[in-house]
C-alpha cells in the first residue's frame, strides 16, 4: 500500500513541532518525535524532512541535550515554552533572568 505524502511544513507547523519539543519530557528519539507529530498533526514526516528545518533541528538538539544533562523535567518552571531550551542550556542566562 502506497503512503500519501504529507504536505510541506509551513511556519505554523514548524512552530507547533518546536512547541512539542519544548514540552517534551522523558527519552527522545526522532522516531518518537515523528509519532508525536503524527498524533497531533495527523501527518507523518520523515526524520530527513524534519531535520532540514533549522528551528526543528536546534529544538531537537537542545531538548536532547537537556534530557541527557538531567534538566528535561525541571524546565517545566519556565514561564514561556520558548524559554525552556535557553534555561536548560545556559545556567548563566537562567540565573540572570530568574534573579
């Protein structure tokens, strides 16, 4: 059976996928991300399609690093989902912004 190709990712789709990554806790792999996207967006993308978008690639890398460092769960205290990756990567930025 032939799969129907998912539509191209636009800026809204990319922002939604980055938001999924920002809120991610627990183990993370490209396959798990693809499945999470499929559940929310009703479209299945390949790792290669996701990886070619810089915002997704960076969000994935930051989240993966945060989880590996043990910061994957503590980041939920961020006031904005877009700040979570910054806090997990830069303790100096975290200290500066939290007072």
